[in-house]
């Protein structure tokens, strides 16, 4: 997975190679955006389904679809590739939701709603970067901010990551977060403040890489 201080070939070069059948290039692309896909799937499953489905299975299904369809991808930039990944993720999530509720027919409206939700979630995921006052950098200019946030969150301790996802990205109230995490409200508020401070430092590390 692509992290601060790591160097990988430019996305455009990897896309060209992957479309040409280079499995290693496709593996690098999927590794680079694994945290991003995992976070988006987690946020959307949390909103749609209270019972936990396996996010890892969702991301695995997305990876299989990417392998199957990469030759037909016509974009050339990171933004276009991420938009394409969100479309695939939306379709996979729609299938998961249908299976969960026992629906047999394809629901085009559900898929459209999921696509819109994923786009909104991706934009919302960049908000903590602004809150953390991360200064503009060459890296941020090259990569969507939501990808940077997903990588930074992945570096946090599990409780810190959980409270940020529940409070910031899923929009739960402090009482709801406290119930989900089995903590008191005061404990959650303190944990949230510490988590944001940790996230700020991680974002600064990514920003300076």
C-alpha cells in the first residue's frame, strides 16, 4: 500500500500497463487504493446495514471485478480511475444489500443511490484534511485527498480509527458512538479529541513526504 515515503510508478503508467495485461501493475494499483476502498465500503455498509457484513469480502469482490474489466477502462488519470472504482464498489455493495434483504431483482435506483452516496462519502472523507489544516503539497495535488485520509487512518490505533469513522464519516452523535463502542460519552469525547490529534500528525507526515 502506498504510504508516506514510499515511491511507486505514476498512476498513469500503471494504468497503461494494467490495461495491457500487466498483472503486477494492476496489483500495485489495487494495493495503492486498498485503504480507500476499505474505508468507503465500511462507511457505506454502516449507513445501509446495521448488522456487520465482511468489508474484506466486499473489497475482494471489487478486486475481482477490476481484474475482469480493466481492459475496458478508458480513463487515464487517477481521478477517473477512482471514479471507476467507486462505480464498481457501488455495484458490489448493491449486490450485498440485495442478498442481505433477500431481494432477487436488480434495483437500479438502489445502485444509483449507492453511487451518489459513494461520491458524497469520498468528498466528505477529505474534510478532516481541512480540519487538520494540512497545507497544500505536491502530494496532495497528485492524489485525491480522500486517498491520503484513508492511508492516514489505517496507521492509527483501532479505537482511534473507529471513533473517527463513526463520528466524522458516519455522522453519529456522541451518545450513538458511545453505545457502539461500549464507552461513556465523556470517554468517547476524550478519545475523539486524541484521535483527531493523532490523525493531524499522520496527515502532516503524509504532507511532508
